[in-house]
C-alpha cells in the first residue's frame, strides 16, 4: 500500500473517518464527515499544550497554534525556519533532543524528557515532551509526533527548593565548622577585621559568600545588618552593578580574575557617586597548600581610595596649574609644546603658538593694587578661555604673559584667533575705586615648522612677533615673517623703556 504524504490534513481526515466508522458502523454522508473533520481540526488546533508533527527526515510538518501563546513565535515562523531544533530548542538541549528524535525513528519506541525552548526576547521555557513514532497501516514508522506541556512553574519551584536546601546545608556546615573553633579566637579575628578600613569578602569554592566585614558592606553601600552568608557571587554582583559607572568593564574584570591562580593587580572601580575603589583578589589554599585550581575559595580586598585620588589630583593641579587663573602654567606649557611638536613631526602637521602680552596692566596694578590686578587677570583668563576652541591650549606663563598652543594649525585660523583675542581683550571694561580702567593685548604668531625648527625657536619667534606688535602701537597682532625665527635667535627682542605703562 502506498504511503500518502504525511500532513496534518491527512491526520485530521483520518481521525474523522475513524470517528464516523466507529460511531455508526457505516460510512456517513460526505457533509457529515466534513463537519466532523472540522470539529476534529478545531480540537487538534485548540489543544492547550504544544503539538508538532515531523516527517522521517525530522523536518517539521505541522505545529499547533499554541506555539505563539507559549513562546511568542508563530507557527509560520517555525515552519519557515531551517530546522525546528535550531529555531526553537535551547542551545544546551539541542544535541540531546536530536539524538532522542533519531532514536524514536530508529527504534519505534517513545521517549519522554524535559527540555528548554527559547522564547521571543531570549527567555527560556521549560517543557515536558513526549515523543512517539507514527506508523502506517503496515506498521512502518512514517514520522514523529511531539506533545509538550509547560512546566516552567514547576521548574522554578524546584530551583527554589534546591536553593533553600543548599542554603540550609551550608548554614549547618558553617555552624558545625564554627563550633570546632575557639570562640575567643573568632572574637579576636572578627574584632580585628571589623575595625580596619579595608573591605574583606571571602567566597568559598562554590562561589558563595563565606565571610565579609563591616567595611565591605560600607564600601558597597549594602545595609549594615544584612546577612550575606551563603549568597552566590552572581546575586551579589547584581546588587552592586547599579553603583558602577562601567558595569560591563567590572564584570569582565571579575571573570578574568577568577580564571587566574595569581594574585590580581589592583583594579580601579569608579562609582557613579564619584568614589574610587580598588580591589585585589587571591586564591586561598587549604592548610596543606594544595588548594587546586580554585583552592578552598577566594578572598577579595576592597579599599576606598577616593581621598587619595582627590589629593593626588590636587597635587597635580598645583604642579601644572596657575593658582590664580587655574590656567595651565609654564611647566605644563613646555610639556604640551614638546608633545605637540612630536605629533606634528610624525603626522606632517603644523603647530601654532600665540604669545600674548597685556598693554596697560602695570598702571592698573600700581594704581589700584594687586587685588585689582588679580581681578583683571582672572577676568581676562575667563574671557579669552571662552574664545579659544576645545583643542587649543591656554596658558599663563607668568605675570601678564599668556600663550596659546594650537595643534594642526593653519595660518588663516591663527590670524582669526588672534583677531578675536585682541578684540575681546580691548572690549573688557573695569572700574576700581569709582574710576574706569581698561587694557589691550599685543600678540605674536609663529608656526612650526614654517618659522622655527624646535620648541625654543618657536617661542623666540612668537615673542619676536609679539614685541613687533608692541613697537607698532600695541593692541594688535603680528605674524612672524619668513626669517623671523632666525633673527629672533640672533637678535634678542628690544627691551622697552619703563614708561610706567605695561
């Protein structure tokens, strides 16, 4: 007898024919058979669980509409996929599922097992599956039938029960372990660890908390009275990731550390609240020094270094910032000049330098005092700082001398910047003791390598151009001529007579 192609229509039709024959002993009219076929089709397609039919090549022939309710995926998507197992079965269960499907086809015996299906959005659904062979009238296997029921709730309850049992066993083991130790020794050790500022966390070989001190709770902003004993590392991580600026970087760091037997290097953890914490970790070996890969656990030591980092930043600022204007100072100027010249040489670009000297600053300082002079310098630093671009560096070189370094410089851009600075300074207005005061600026522009071959020559070239601006009437800018740098080296800038003006 020839075997017709296996389809759900054939299955439903066969069921309908059987039902007609069994109920009356004779064939009913065609319209009655059609009605029963439709009824049976509704029964098959309306089952609460998941039903699926496969041919002997393990190709999905039909799957019930309940698939969408259970997984969020439509039957059409599943049928269009290259394979049922690859599309719907979780990675960890695919190989076992395929092996069982082949066994049912080859042996004809049913298989029952539990597996995970992937839901839309990446979630998992546990199902209990029942696999049976479908045979033709001659008893030959012509396909597979799968019936699956949702057991997600049961699985979650099982996991919770197992977790509770494990926690009880750990608690019992810890209790028995502590009873074997001297109470006095425990008290001394606990007192010592709770007064130090270092946070200490000990995880056992099963990645569960075995010990922690108060500083650890404080550093990680965990409630002081919370009991973390027995908590898994992944649960603890989920509690603290919200505090971190870069959670992914920190979790990656943890994974790398636990894979190593070496003592980890200090790692900086930046918190969202501005704190900086370092951690160091090491494997703890057993008493005989034979701990194996994981030893008997791992200790983590945390230190809040926020205060030290802030102090270090302040010291760096004192070393490279002008305390009055908060601009970079002469020391930082020379460091940045050296760096920019090296970059320009590597990439074939140019570096611009603007030398700025104030006109009329000394009379203000002499007439109204140093407090007025300081106000002028702070105001000028703020106004000029708002004129320069983000990649341009502004320095106070001393007194009323300033400088601007411009990477990737073009002559026209430098001229435009100089013009804006001259105009901006000239627009400043001050009043001291009821009397108006104002000042201007003289600027000199020089380019590397156009006007100088090194840093010192570039400074001399810009100074030379700046003094030319002063000699030509002040409140202006000048750009170094072709031989400017050479003449600046050979002939120092002409000293101006002390006229009482700056």
